[in-house]
């Protein structure tokens, strides 16, 4: 790694106007300068992507990776999800969901009762863990191992045995092509 003098950078000047993408020295390669952790995305502004696997401890706490905590913000909501998983929403996405719910006629809003009745507001502790209520752990069959998936608008928490066949079907090239065609991609 090459060290630069203070105020001096490769392809970037602190005294000259910016003239295109800045580069910073990287381990053997140059890469775009990062201007801030999660800039413009904190609190649910960007797509939540990726996959991790962690264990629930004996007290029902699950570690949420820093990448996801950054995306979700300081407060987020866990509730029942589709196909037997749990969904985790940022404060902003939860507000969007609540606004849509509030706009529904009461006859339609009844269909969403279980989603709100089983929701839990979460704030990670100092170690990045959240407490998942026993009722939600039971719904999603979360006993020890948990697959944590980014699902664009939210996170999904899965029992690995429930997730495996869904992921396998999604990774099948023919199924993927059919889904993309059906959705207009």
C-alpha cells in the first residue's frame, strides 16, 4: 500500500474542483472513493440484499448483521411473512405499510389484522441482537439456525429447512427464466 501526503490523493485534489470519479488506493487496485457508510440509504431507502446465517440464542435473540442494521436504521419491525417466514421492515417501510393499511376500507383492512397483531418493534442491543417474540419464532419455526435474507423492501428470517426448497426452486434456471418472463424482465 502506498501512503499519500496529507491533502494529496491519487486522482483527487482537496484544492481543485471535482472533475469526475475519485479514486483511492486499494489493495492492488483502485476503486471509487466511498463518501460515507450507506449514504442515502439508511433507514430503508435502498434495496436490502444478501444472505447470512446466524443462530438464535437461548433467550430468543438474533444477531442482525451490521450491513442490515445500517439499511434498516435504529428501529425496525418484525412480523409474520409469506410462506412461513418472518419479515423485518425499516421504520420508513413500516410507515409506508401502515399508511396503505390506514387507507383501506375496514372490510379490506380486516385481512391484514394478523400482520399488525403479530408485529414487534425492535431496537438492536449493543451487540446488534434483537429479541424475537416466542409467538413469532413459533410461527416461523425458528429454533436455532436462521437464514437472514435481503428481500429488496425488507429482510426475511427463515428456518433453513423451510428456505432450502424455496431457494433451490428459485435457483433453477428454467424457473428463474419463467419468473423473469412472467414479471416482464
